[in-house]
C-alpha cells in the first residue's frame, strides 16, 4: 500500500442513516432502562439509593423505567417490522440469520487465536461475533418486554395464569436484564471501544461507513461481493 | 410523740402515794394562805394553779395503773404558762379536783385514763367546731366505729399549742402520716369523694420510697397546707399528673406527641394521664410482670384486650406466662403512643415485628424462621416501604400505604401460622387484603407472594428453576466472554 492511499483512506458505505438514528435511540432507551432498572435491582447499594432519590423517589423511577420500556419496545417492534418488510417485499438478504458457517467460523477463529490456523475465518456482512451478540440481545429484549409487561399488570395476568407467574417473571426479568447488561458492557463495549483493532472507537455505526482496509480484513466475503455488484444502500437493514 | 406528764392524781396503790396525797392537801391550804410567797416561776398563774403546782411542779411523783403502767404527774410550770390554756384553773380541766378535794380514782390502764381525760376537751371544743378540719372529721368517724379519739395524743395536755408546734417528727412522712394515716377523704365540688388516706407500707415499697411527701405534693409542708378547690375528681387527677414531669421530663415530652395527649388537648378529659396508668403512691417498676402492662391498657381498651388475649401472643402471655411475647407497649410504646392508623406508624410495623421475629434468640425457641423480615423487605412491598421511609424527609411523601405484616397476619388477633386451618384462613384473608389496593385481584393473585418461603423445587418450581438456570448461566457467560476477549488480545499481541 503506497503512502497516498494510506492517508486518503477509501470508505465503504455500510449503514443507511436510519440505522444510525436507530442505534442512538436504542442507546438512549437502553441506558435509561439500565440505570432505572439496576438501581431497583441492587437497591441496597448507596449509589442506587442516591440515584433513586435524585430521580424523585422509587415511584418516579418505576414510572420512568416503564415508559422507557414502552418506548424501547416500540423501537424494537419498528426494527422487527422494518426487517420483515425489507426481507419479504424488498428481497433484502437475511444476512443476520445464523447459519452453520457461523459455528464453524467460531471454531476456526478460536483455533486461530490459539495459533492452530494461519488466518482468521473469512466473514460475510456480519461476523459470527456480531450475529451471536445480536441474537442474544434480541431474545433478551423480547424476554424483558414480556416479563416487564407481566410485572406491570400482575392483577390482569393472574386472572389467566397462576400466581407464581409473577415472582417467576420477576426473577426472569431481573436476571435476563443482568445478562443483557453484561453482554453489552463486556462484549459490545470491548468490540466497539477497547478492541485493539478499533481503539479508541469503532465509528462505523455513527458514520455509517467502514474503511476499505477493515472491510477487507473483517468482512472479506462481503467486500468481494460488493466489488462484483454495486451495493444497494437500502438493503442494509441490520 | 412527746407526752406531757399528767398532773392528775389518780387511784394509787402504793403506801407512799397515800402519804403524798395528805401532804398535798395540807400544802394546798398553806398555799392559799401564803399565795404571795409562792415560788417566782409560778407567780403569774391562778392561785389554784399555784397551789396545785406546789406539788405537781416537782418531778418524780408517779401514778401507777392496774396494768402496772404509770405516768408521772409532773407539770412543767413554764410550759403551762406558755400554753393557750394558762389562764384556766386546774379544776376547769380536772373537774373532779378542787380546793380540798383530791379524790382517788382507779383506772385499768393508761389508755383508759387517757380516754377519760380527753373527754374533758369536748366540754369546750364541740364536735361541730372541730370537724371543720378533715383530720378531726376522720378521727371522729373512727371514734364512732370504736377507736377512741385522744386529743392529747396530738395536742399535748398542759402545754397545748398548735399540733405542729407540739409534735416532733423525724421525717416528713411521719408528719404527714399523723393525719393521712387515718381514714379521711377529700370532697370535690361536684360531690365526688376521694380517699386521702395513704397506706405508708405501700408507699415504702414503691419506687418512690426515698422521696418525701412534699417532693411530689409541692406547696405542702409542716407550715403550709393550702386548701384547694377542685370541681371534679378528674380535674384533681389531671392537675396532680402535672407533678410527674418535674422529674420525668423525658417521658413527659414523649407523651406530648402521643395520641392520648392529643385527645386531652382536644378536650377529652378522660384521656389517660400519668396517674391513670402508673397509679399514685403504689407506683412500682413497670415491666416486671408483663401481663400487668396489658391489664393497664385493658382499663380503657377492653375490647382490644379481649381480642389480644385470644391471639397467639396474648394466650401465651396469660395462659403460659410467656415473657417473650409482645404486650401493648412493645408495639405502641409506653409514652409516645402514636396514632396506630397513621401512615408513619404503619411504616414502622415491620421493625416492630422484626424486633422479635428477626431475632434468633427469641424466635429460635419456637421453631420460627428468622428470615420472615428479610423475605418481606426484599419483596416488592418491602422495598417500596424502605424507599418511602427514606424519602420521608427528602421528598413529598407518597400517601400510598404499603402492605405490612399486620395486613396479612392481623394485628391484635394474630394467629399461629402453624395451626391446622391457618393456611386456609390466611389465604382468604390475603385475597381480601390484596383487593383493598389491587381492585379485582383474582384468587390466584396472592400466590404471587411466596409467603416468606425461599423458592424451592416443590413449592415454587418455576421460580426455583429460573433462578437456578441463571445462577449457572451468568458466570458461564461472563467467563466465556472474558476468555474470548483475552484470546483475541493475545493473538493481536502475538501477531505484532
């Protein structure tokens, strides 16, 4: 690579601006839900109590949490609708769906890390890491939505379901929240900020673009595909 | 009591006494003839008195009664001169005796003599005159029942002065008990009467045994006995209860916040004050016998007492004399008795129950779980309550009541949860209670509360399994992710 190309990097468009806005919306509501939710779950901690008092008491925190939950749910429903409409009517490629290749890629990459393979696996539009993360968060969010609804309307729910549903939903909601929070705070934050390849920040989701160099390294199959056929920007649903 | 020697010559049995009588008669005549030369100390007295004193001013002369008791017939001339009766003739009080007349009389005992001698007083001081003083009225009523009234016991004889000057007391109690040891009563304007008799032995076994009367009854002393005018007995009780705060100010300030004081200040004069619960002279250490505390409250709260007595706590207290169970004051406190319907009182209930039910030393004895408090506090209602209490001073307090222990278990009627029908009764009670806040709650709804039990595979399998799965999954997830990250970094470093 000569000096000229190194300074003027070439960028590949990866995300539609709507995806950038969607990511910000998710960040905002997710952060609100984490703060108001975890402070309720770990209510004995001084910092939780301080936070709850600052927000105007436990009742206010619960109301904020519920409405943030409703808005987040709407965002998630919008996300699903867009994906379904895109895939069914606009013939988008369901690139986020986990295939057999993702499992073999995972094994391949671990072998690569351990020095048993020469090069990492060649990935498509989304890497196996991104796919597993996406679906873990996605199922987590669906569970949170369902159990959150149960906890909001316990009287209505117990008209149809046994009383035990409520405490079960409570432990499920609390634990699944922790799982989602841990995945985001450990895995997602590492990959987006602290990973040596992207440090100090992977700007891809904020600009919608990725450098050709990284595209070639991380999404080589997708890059080759794009080189063959010019990309359709609207197809980048996920 | 200081007894003045009687100068009266009574029936004598000794030969020497006879001789002295003859000698006295002789001297009496002699003195009448030579009045002017009588000794200077008796010079201001009547001629008759001077004549009598020529013998009776000498000490050492005795009169002995049939019971072998004796009195000295000595009269102190100076004391007699200082008395209110110094102008009287001896014969005015000793009517059997006169010039040339000194009969010999026979008395069985000293008491019989004293009774007879005291009768003389009533010749001038009629019963009507003396009954204006409560103590005389009391003594007269005792006299009608057969206990003789002996004026000289209090007032002395020849040295008659005010009682307070005559009698010598070693303590204030002794002084006061001189009158208040007798049956006596105070009458209020509305006609109610109150016994003013004090049982000294009761007082001495009370917690206040070391205090003097005027420590409480200030304004009263050997000099002063103000006459006060109370409309009713209740007015008197209310006024006297004010005394207690002079020493027990801490308790007094607590009562100012109590529902009883609020009622009193709103005009309910029957609201209890110190004396109503603690009594007056018989004040004992409260709490030695816990059943007594409950009985004190029973005086006014009889209906609640009856319910309490049947409860798991009350029956253990009264039937088994169990001292571990709570009595009224353990929850309601003794002095700062709050309105139990207030929200702030409700919010303290988990603490009240927790005082014993979270204490292994107490509940362990009865096979009860200590976890009941924590399981409540870590549930929705408990957490909310905790925050409501925390928010109390910082934010507008939510007016919403939270379910506490008593909402499910009852208050005064708490039953054992180990009884055969308990589970059914509690569940029925629960649905009713839930519906107070959660309108339209179904029969299933109370099951959403795990009844203080830790989730278990048999009791609540769903909750137990979900908890278990995450207990395994979360550490697995964290370790897996961290391992991946570390491998990734390691590869990156190795490639460079």
